[in-house]
C-alpha cells in the first residue's frame, strides 16, 4: 500500500509541471556535491540516498535528455538505466527494494550492470526473514496477521539472498536487517528477541558486513548492543517517527558496536510514512528542513573522520522532501 501511495500521490503531469520551475528553486549543484562526496568517500565516509528512481530528481541528479524515447520522457528507460547517472554524484546507495522480495540472479545481473563498479550498495534483507508476524495490511493478502514461518531462517537467507549476490560481494558495503515495531504479541520480553537474533546472526555466513535496524525504542539497551557487538554486527542509527532522535542514539555509550557505522535518515520524529508521502511527493524540493537531524548527521561524519572508522549514511526523501537537497545542505 505504501508503494502504491507513493505512485498515486502525484500524477506524472503534476510531476513534470513542478519540474519546469525547479531550476531556480532546487539550486542543486551536482558538480560541487559530487566532488565533496567523492572527497568524503576517499576518507571513509559514504553518503548516498535510500532508493534512487525518482523523476522528481530530474534537473538535479538526473538529466532528462538521457531518458527520452522518440522525444518523450520514458519512465521505463529512466528506471532501468538511471542508476548509472546516480553514480556520477553519489558513491553509495541503499536498495530498499530487496525488503519486498528475493531478487533473481537475472535481476542482480541487470542491476549491477547498470552502474559502474565503484558504486557501493547497502541492501535490506527481505522481510520474509525479518518479519515475525505479517502486518494486517492489504499487500500481504492471506498472510496478513499470520505468523511468518521463515522468520530468522538462516538457511533461506543464505541460499535465496546471499548466494545470488556472491559475484558482486566486493560492491556490497552492508546488509541491513530491518525489524519493524514488535508488538507484545511478538515479543513479551527483550531477552527473547535477543536470543533469537543472536542465534540467527551466529548461523549466517561471515565475510559480509551486517547491520541491525530496530523500531522499538525500548530495545536500545546495553543487552542489545552487547548482542550485536558479540556477533560483529552494527546498530543502524535510524531517524524514524517513534525512535529517539539520532543524536540521542549516538550518545548511547554502547551504540557503536563495530568499527562501521550505518545511519538511515528516514523520517522526522512524529511524522508517519504516509504523511511524509502525502506532504513531500514528488520529492523535487526540500520542504521541511530538519536541522536537528542535519546536525546529528554532521556529527556522525565528524566522528568518522576523527576516528578514521568508515561510515555509511543514507538519506531518504521522506526526511525533508528531497534527499539530494538534504545531502547538499548536509555537506556544504
């Protein structure tokens, strides 16, 4: 439903009408941003976006003339080839799409072939591995409300997700396990989740950097961070509607569980995903600057540079309205 809402929020005609006047409003200096991000990447700080197929970024990250067919903008051509142009500005990208499916080997081949090898990726593990009880949501059909029998199935994750990615291992920066908000029906006690998580992390193959993202604030306790540290997994600092602000998360003494930090700036606190989609689509401009989140992200960058420990930071359109604009403001 969320993905449908994204597509239906603004018609294609409205998108391009907005883009006509975006040149003056957007003021996105692609060359300067690319140079700054490349310099940061050379020092171990990789800043990119969550997903990339947004027509709202035409005139900023993307050049419309690259995606014309018979003189008209081709959505199909754009979606299948724009990652290559994305890589001209950003050194890394987070693939949210893999949360909803186990991509085929052919899909991976086409994806990695559409961009230069220098581009690094973070991928979310499929929800068939990280959802304990399927939400009561239309897109789950008959599974809605049912217990997920493949929850934390290490064999399924290894065979159906990691194995097809093996040829591209060098370009995979981190695999993220995103756990949505657990209800009391899913876990009554923190230690039960940690026991399951610890067992799972102990069974999946080494050699890949893993990170864990949780949406329950009460999980941010020493026991949780100790579990991740013991398994060599990073905590994902995430800006989400009900999570503590990024600055509070990074201030927790045990929160940096490995030498790799992973941050996803997704939503402003108190704003739902659906509200952000409605307010910010088609994501062509920053509409609600979040200075608190920007300051926290700058602090994470500074920490990485000072400690010489790598950091991956991914900004979502739904944080402020336009991820490229947020990143430009962040690194200026």
